C-alpha cells in the first residue's frame, strides 16, 4: 500500500513537480502552501507517513512549524533547503527533522531518502505493532496510551483510554460498572460506579464522530458494558 506524503512548499511549481513524481513512484501525496495549513492537517488526525517541509516558506516560521508538528505527531520530516543554510540545517535536525535535502535536488535521490526513512520507521514500529490491541477498525497502543478508529486518532482522557483498553482486551466480555471502576481507577473509587456511565458516553460520542457504523460499546441491561457483541 502506498505511503502518504505531505509536501509543504510555497512554490507551486515545486509542489506539482514533486507530487507528480512521487505519485509515479507509487506514493499518495497531499500538498500545502503554508506551515499553518500543514499543522492543521496533521492535528486533525489525517494519515501522514512523511512530511517534506520547505525551509524558506513565508508565514509561520519553519522552526515553529516543525516544533508544533513534533508536539502532536512523530511523523518523519525531511527539510528542503538552500545551499547556503548549513547552520540552519543542523538546527533543523536538532529540532526533530529526520533529514534534509538541498535544492536543486534529484528526484531519484529524494525518493531514495524517503524510502530509507520509511523503512527505518517501519522497522522501529514492528515491536510496537506486536503489542497493539485490535478490534475491527479499532487499534490501541498500551505503550503510547493512544487509540485509533478507522486510522483516525481518538483523542481520549486517561480514564477513557483505560476503560476502552479494558473492554478492547477482551471483546465480547461483559464488565460490570464496579469492575470497570476498580480496574480503571482503583478500589478506592468503588462507590462511584455511575461515573463510568459518563466515560462510556464520551467514548461512544467520540467513536461515533469518526465511524457512525462501528459496533462499539454496548450496554448489557442489568450487568454492565461490553465491546462488540457479548459472548
């Protein structure tokens, strides 16, 4: 499956040339003309496997753009730079960029660098992949405390994540409110079982916003809650 590359440059000719070449090489591309647009696109949970970021764009400072993207995502970033910016390139790498390539650059070299980074990321994510919890289109990472539905990130509170992780670890198993309170919050919170209803409501709402037809958390009358069909 082709990887998704976000290209950010204020020069339309460069956007078109790079995008067209990457598409021919089997990638999917999305183009943006400013750092602000790129930050907004990434923050909305759109799938991005790698970002090509121009170093000399007007508007939001490229360092701020890189820093803000790093705060919300660990997606690899390659800077597109000019020859006279050696110090800035080093500074960019310190900020969290994964590589840089100097303009004018060979398209073949650019593709080679992209593939090297993507292979490295794939190898690094293999161990994490083995520990992911999956249920239909739902994916949870206990290590990262993150959850995704239909490849879009679910923005959850710590308690919401814990409750969802409990349910997703054993789909179809019915948990009482008392069990969920004790497992997610601790025995000292027993007596606050109804608070679980609020967390379940919020989880359902957030999942429905992404996937209205996902078979999510079900209420089992008189017992509690389960993820998917109860056993």
